[in-house]
């Protein structure tokens, strides 16, 4: 069986579908769409048997924390009230790549818990799991100055670059959503990682972010 690479643009719950994309060893787009439940995601993994799964979601907590509760009740956090930052997110900020911080006041807390649970089940199946960040991937691949992906001009910009990056998309690129594009970028980062063409930010104990080697972000043009 040929190797495949799965990307997941994870949401906080099954109420909103998650983008999923599957790439072949030759960068053929085998699938790009959405799924809702963790069971659906795990079923896809079981069928496709990807060598790497990349998830757009924090997959770990700041060092010493076992929960993200404002009033810690787990009894396992060494500093339950202290505000902390994951090293990988601090390193992103140093590169002027903004992200949602994984803190006790995070608006993505439920997504973080979901991502960590999904990672646990995947690693039990001996699947390699990476944490990725598609916005950071875009900066590393194409530099700064991209329009917001939620606006028509931003989606058109993204589709044009995805067509160049993955020519096998063909006409499908014209209907590509930004969630599907982010899932494809996650899968593409997994493909690059298997070839030693990525770098890793942060501490293993907190969860690390994997980014492509590409445009040096300190020299990339910045148009806002």
C-alpha cells in the first residue's frame, strides 16, 4: 500500500465539521472534505492508514499543567493559578506569527481537549501525529501579506496558491473551502516532514508545532 498523509483542520466539537484531506506519496489529492465526529475521523484513519496525521490544533498543555480550568480542580497542576505559555507559541510570536494562546482563558479550550484526546487514540494505534499550524505554514511557504481567508479575495488568493502547490486538485480547486485548504496544508506539512523538510518549534513535553522550511519569516515582506 502506498504511503498517505492525512491533514485535519479540527473544530471544537462535532457541531461544526472538521476539514480533512488525504495526500498520496506523489502529492495526489485523494480526498478533501469534512467530517464531524471523532469516530468518523478514526474510521478514516483506519481505512487510509496514513503514515503521518497532522492536526491543526494545540495537542499539549503548558509545562506542569494537566488542565485548562480557570479554577484548577484536577489537583495535578504544579502552579494551578499561574499564567503560562507553551514554548512553541512563544517562538511563533517571536517570528511575528500570531496564534491563539493555550492558556486558562483560551477561547479554544474545548478544541484543545478534543485534539489531545484524538492524539491519544491515534498514538495508541501507533500513528505518528504532528501538531501543525496552517497560517504559519502559509507564511513559511509564501511570505506575509495574504488577505484574510474568510473574505472572497482571500479565498481566491488561497485557491490560486493551492492550485500551484497541488496541481492534482484540478477543477476541484474552484470549490475548495478555506477549511479544506487548511486540511490540505496540514497534510502537505506531514508530507514535507517525512522528507526532512520541516522544522519543529517548542518542547516535546508541551506539544511541538511543525512548520515547513521555506521563506525566512524575518525577511519576508510584510504588508499587514
